C-alpha cells in the first residue's frame, strides 16, 4: 500500500487525517520546494577566466591600523582603476542583452561612485577545476546610482559586483532570448579591498590569474563554496588585482594556467601591496599499460586530482608510446587515474606526492576495457532514430564525473569506459521534442568489460500546442519565451521560443490534459492563459498577448517593526501557488522588489530561507494593473511565534556527518515545515517553525535514513545517530529450470513486502549478466525486499537482512515462468483507445501515479502486451484522461478493457455573488478511485471530466478571507451526462471567538473548525489558536449567518483528542463568544491481540453505541469526523493502548488493522480487519477494554 494510501485511510480512521485531507485537496500556501516556470536556471559549480588590458595604477600604501571608515575608503583607488579598464575576451562577444539597475547604501541612498563589473560565466567539458569567463564589462553608476550595461551576449550566467568606497555587493543573474533584459539592484555591504600583484619567480606579471578569498583560518580546501566564487577577482595584464570582501582578514586561493596553485597567508582588508609569487610547481609523469597484454596504450585520457583542493584537477592524454606528463602541480598529495571513454582503471587510482618543484616520475597506470551501455534513441511513433542526442551515464552511488555518448544517424549510441557500478542513464535535450525529465532515465547495472545493450529511449513528441504571441498592439513578438504547465502539476512541462512571426509550438502533451500557458519577453509578460484542455490532435491558433509587467516593492518587518533582511518574499497569483510565482529576497534594509508580474490579484508572503513555513500573518493581498509599480507594501512576519529545531547528526562512531538533509513536517492545526543541511561539524538548525509536534526525517546517500515523531518546535539537541548503508548481492534464476535469468530488472525497498508499489516503477535497474548476478549498493540497513521482473516471468521477490556497512550475499530470487498477456483498450462502441495507461490491479488513486507509473500504454490500435506481471495479478486497469477508468479480468492470457465516457461535473464558485477564480476542486468516488481535479477560471467556472458513474464527493478550498474555507458537496454522476454542482460562498460578517480550555499543549497542535451548512453544501472554516501565558484562544472572522457547528481537536504524532461539538446560531455582524472545553473525563485502557504484524493499526473511541456503517471511504470519513473522541496508534511491538480524557457515556471502541502491502484504498477497505466493543466511561475513572482482531 502506498504511503499516500496509508495516510489517507489512517486519517480517515483518525480525524488527524480528516483535517489534513483539506490541505491535500487545495492550495493553501506556496508550494514548498517546487520549481516554477519563472525560476532562473541555477548553473552547476564550475569556473571562469578573464582578461583585462588597462594600465596599472599607482599604488597607495595603507597604514596597518585603520578604522572602519579608512578601510572602506581604501577601495576608492580600485573603483577608479576598474572604471577605466574594460575586460575583453578574444574575441569579445556581443548580443542584445541589457542589465540595468541601481546601487544604494544601507540607508537607501544612491551611490554615485559605484563601479559595476559584469562577468559572463560558461561551463565546458574541457574545463576542470574552475569555470571560464567568456565576456567582461565594467560600467559606472551615475549621479542617481543608476547603471546600465548593453550589448551583452545572451544565454549566459552573469556575476555582477558593485564596489564603492562605502562598500560592495555581489549578485548573479541569467540572460536568455526570452528575457534579454534584467534589473539587478545592489545594496552595498560593509567591506573593503585587498589589492596587489601576482607575478612569477622572474618578477613577470601573470595575467588572468584567479583569486578566491577564504576566511577559513587553519583549514585547507580552497574555495569556501559559493562565497569564494562570488568574490573571485582576476588579474589584469599587469598582474594586478583588487578584490572586495567583508571586514576582516582573508586567505587567497590563487590559480593560473601554467603555474602551481597556492593558498596565501591572511591579508587584512585595506592591504594595498600584496605580493603573490606563483611558481612553475612540480610535475608527474608515467605510463599507461594494458592490464592484459602489458602494452602501452596511446590516446588514453588521464585525470589527476589533489587530495586536499578539489579545484586542483588536471587532465591530459598519453602520447603514442603511452606516456603522459602533468605539469604545474602544487606541492602536496594527489591521485591519478585513467578517465577515458574506452578504458577504465584496472587497479584503481595511483597516489603520488609532489615535493617543491621536483618531478615525480615512473607512475604506472593499468587500464582495462571498461563496461559499456549501448542502445538507441528514437521517435516512439515513427521509430525513426534521432541523431546528435547526448546520452549521459552517471554513477548513482557516489560522486564521479559523468560519461556520455552521442547518437549516430540511426539513433544508436555507446557510452564506454565504465567501471562495475550502478548508473543512471538518460537523454539530454532533443530538438523538436519536449524536454527530458528524470522519469525518462534508466537505472543500469554495468559490469566492466561487458556491454549492457538495449537501453533504449523511445521519445514522443506528444500532442502540440501551437499559437502566436502578440504585443499590446497586436504585432507578433519574436523571441518571446512561452512556458506550459499541467494545471495540477504546476511544473514547467514544456517551453519554447517564438520565431520571427511570433509563432510557437510546444510538445509533449496528452489528450484531455488541462494546461496553463504564459509568455514573456523582457519586462513584458502575459496573463495566465487557460486552463486549456488538450484536443485529441493538439491545439492550434492559440493566442497569447503580452502587456507591460507590473512590480511591487516594500519592506519585511517583524511584529515590533524591526526590518528583516534575507527573507524570502513570494507573490503568488491568488489561489494558485504553483504556476507563475515570482520571488525575491529582502536586502540588508529589509527591502524587496518583485518585477515582471502580469496584471491580476496576488497574495504576498514572507518566510525564513530554507523554512517551508509560510507565515499566514505575513500574507497581504494586492491587485496590480498592467505596468503598475506598487510601493510601500509592508509584510509583517511575526518572529515571536517562530522557533527552531536544532541538533547534530553523527555516525555510530560519533563522527559528524556532513551534508545530511533533515526535514521537519509539522502536525496539528498550524502549517510548519522546514529543512536544513548539516555542516562539516554535523550540526543543523531548522528555522522558522511553529511550536507544534513535528515528524522529522534524516537522509544521506551513505547512511540509513531515520525518522522521529513528536518533536516539538523549539527543541534543542535533537540528535541523530545514523547507521552506514550496506549492499545486496544475489542471483536470479528460473524457478522451473534453476537456470540463470540473464536479462532482468531489479529494485529493492526497505522493509518486508510481498508486492511492489506503483512508484517503484521508476527505480528498477536493468541488468544483463550471464550468471544472473546482480549487485545493489547504498541499501539502507535493516530488512529489505528485493523485487525482480523479467520478460516471460512473474515478478519475484526475496527478503534479506542488511547489516550496517556490510553486503548481504547469496540472495536468490526465483522467477515463476508466465505467458505474456495480450490486451486491448476500447470504448463502449469497440473503437480503439490509444495512449491508455495500463496497471496491474486497481488504478492508483493519485493522479501523479496514474500519469507516470504505468506498466505500458496502449498503441494506435488500442493493443498492449505485458511480458511480465506481479504474481497473482487477476485484473488489469486502464486510465485515459478522456474516459472514466476501467478494468477487466485476465482470461486465457488476454484482457479487454472497456472505458466508458463517464459523466462530468461542472459548475461555478462564487463569493458574495462574484466569481472566484483559481479555486482548486477535486472529485472523489465512494471507492476512492476516479479522482479528478480542476481549477476555476476567471468566471469561477470549473469542469471535472470523465468521472465514474455513482456517488461523487466534490471538495475544494477557497483561500480568501477568514482563514479560507473548505467546501464540500455530494453529487450523483450519470453516464454521458453533466451534473451541475455550484458553490455559493456567503460573504459573512460575523465573528466567533473564545477561549480553549485545555492543559498545557503546543498551541499549534490544536485545530478549531467551524462547519457552516449552506444551500451549496458544507463550508468549513479554520481558526489559528493563539497561546499567551498558558491561556489559549481562537478567532474566526467572516462567518456567514446561520446554523454552524464548532469543533476542536488536539493532535500529537500518534494520538487524537476531541472536544464535544457545539452548535451555534449566528447572525450577520454578530460577535459570538464561545469557549471550547476539552473534558477531563475518564480513561479507556486495553490491549489488542490478533494479527497486528505487517499492518497499520489504530484504536479509536467513537461517541455513542450506534453500529458502524457500511464501509466506504466517505462513510468512514464522516463517521470518524463526527464521532471520534480520541485515538492512538498500536503496533505488534506495542499492542497496549491508553486513551485519556474521554467524555462520560456509553461509547464504541474500535480497532482497525490494514495490511501494509495493499495498493489502493479500495483494496484496503476489502482487507481491513476490525474489532469493536462497547464501553461505559465515567469521569475520573478507568475502564478496561481488550480487543481481539479476527
């Protein structure tokens, strides 16, 4: 059973989940961690070179002791020097790019004497150790602090530095065809300059030397991450440099072609006469020999790397005699290895040392033929090969340089020189096709000296969206960027640039998908277009109009009015937090500015970087007209309610673990999410959290992940000790013959399972081995289940115990032979349906899984073939966006799946009689299948298509006012008919508020809701509970007149407690005071016996003695929402339970146990085990109830 399925059903069993369901259905804040279409690309970490031709300026000596003002003023000479020289490349590139902006000091005053240096960085396969600068420019700010650089080449990453006597600042930006102009503003930070010369031993200047600053005193390692890259300086033709950095002392890592790198002693800011002398360094030489024959190997690529400085990488090749020489090496320890597209190291790396400027000779490297991956990339419809496509292979178990091959005229490719290891293999961009994604990659197990063939990549253009981009006057716009995203995915699925006629074509869509479009160029941007439903043959004649982009500027402050720097600020189109989001970060003065926004309504939020908790209190709603710049916006981020969780991550020996990712996911009535990465000391701190219980997880590629529940925000010393990962080795054989299965796919998952889950489709690794052997690395310690599938066999599995740091060997997986299943998908008239996704068993409930985790898809004739299936598969299901899902039993090796058209639900969402745009709605059938989603358009209209006939629950969330409202209605869907479901949300004026009387608990774990029965279903409003001096209170505003029900629950990581519901009658404009009292009540204690192992289980106390209803998802949810008084989880290891503070009366105690390996809610309902008993609860007394599961 998938984690989503388990969560959903357990939440249905405990109102913990009922409350969370609303968050799963709608958009209630920006989508954490999602990358939006407007996000700028973030380049990989590489390097640059630059040249200058200005004459050297006269030095000015600086006293050793200076105050801060003198240090800052020492930069004046440097800024004048930079303003008179213009770095040039050979040849200097040009383009249509423009970067403009303003330079301000911390008080917001213009800096007229600022110099802005622009360097365009580029990355190439031949560059090792540092990136290259392909373009340079220097401009001067005017009297108002404004600057502009024109004629800049496009499709480049730029590093910009603003420097003046009053400080400095560094920024990065990216110019592309569709956005050739950028505004980059600077707020100068305190600092100064270090100036000097880089020369060789003869006193000659060294041009184009790179200097990276570091404040890591007493540590080796060179560039300190992004800071060193940002502050990098480059010498001019005279060997002179002027480096800006913050106040203090800095060591400089210096790198220049033809010279040994070095790390200098510390220089204080204000130094004007630093003399740095680079030497030619030492060298290393040797020979590469064939491991088998001992013959020297010519034209073999060699890579040497420092053991200390990751930047010190050196590549060369052997000559005709198999000899190599690597020069200009810094003194220290190195490794050298074969790094070639044909050969691989036969005996590993060879270590050597460089002493002074001496040569280390006689190195011998042994090479053997590496493994290879071969295959073909081709059009999935025409089967024609695609030429010139780069296919990349990367090691999945460790950091290593990737290898690649390019497809030939027929689409065939080869990647060689691979060591025995697990690799991810995937295609790069293919012109005329949708951009590749991680789902397209294949996992491949490679054996040195052998070729793994058949790693093919069929790619589909899919259906196209075609149209034109026009400006405000109706003229076509060339080089406009057009992006498209699935309505409910929110990520950029396809993008392109318009031609000279303003035309665009975006590929990769399926019929029935709802797609959103947006176009932009420079400061012009379009409104969101759509949702557009993709036609069976694609869409043509789409029209997108650009308009002047709007902007919003303001400040971020805390509850006391203190300006907050380095806060993430987001502007999200109202009700839509995924597509079209714009973001910025507040500067040192708390100021922010968001630009390039289309006209419309937005919600602005602020949060702490790396926190995923959006302060609802910081939300501000604004409306922007085309081209408008709104200023003076004030975002208040209440830091008083924000806490952090901190601690340390170590291994079993107590050593700190760096680069571990720690996530915290809040539970209860307040949203609280965050993450952090451990530093070299293993410490972490997750900031911006609420004081609620959190579920925490720690992940690291070399260690077994760990979870911890119930961690309250504000906790310190939350330490984790991780076990090393291990490995699994085994063989795959035929159960019938005992012979090795030589070609198969394998994956593994933590825990003991009997069947794989749909998401595992992405994790299978292709293996080709004559003995049927496989190796799985980086396996988490503990019980693990290995799954194997191969053509002509049922999927097989085996369980094993993986010990930390060890490999579990001799795992044997026996596959039972099976015949292929031939199937066909048609509509009710017998017409073939192409592109239907095929699944074993029931359809996945999650839309994401239905789109990505199919076993196969039906062809143009509706036919499909499955050569391998999970054991005991009796039913196949199919999904197509134009049809309701369907299934069919397998009979005599075949299956005919008939998909009905289903019915539609459509309607309007209105607030106070006005259309509500961007409201997210979902339809869920009684059995949990057939879930569809939609979002209202500008008229408040929505359509939920191709729903299965029967009872459907329509849910939504309206995010405006009063904390938002959850919406719910039920409807009956009929085949080929449209059912109308409207939501008319009353614009209420009443307020319900009061105290919450309960003993000490985190305020965020209390959830208070107000359910309002309206003519269009049920509306649920949520309050945020506040705590002051141990007293709790709540307030819900904008309540409509009428009858309503007030409810409250307290959530912990494994339990739930409810207050008795209160019925109220509210009048317009009325302020109702209603306190909520959690009863002291009695206690129910007991123990569960029976089969709890391999199950998700819990015990709940339900109000009253009424019998349980017929089990379906809707009745279960309603039952537990209306009747739950309290509940806890139980396990086979801890079957006892105690549920406290239950109101007196006769109640029902119920235990549920759901098998962990079920794959859908429908299967869960069919296999759930239940036991019930009645109990009499008396105040301040304990009642005993033992339950036995059947």
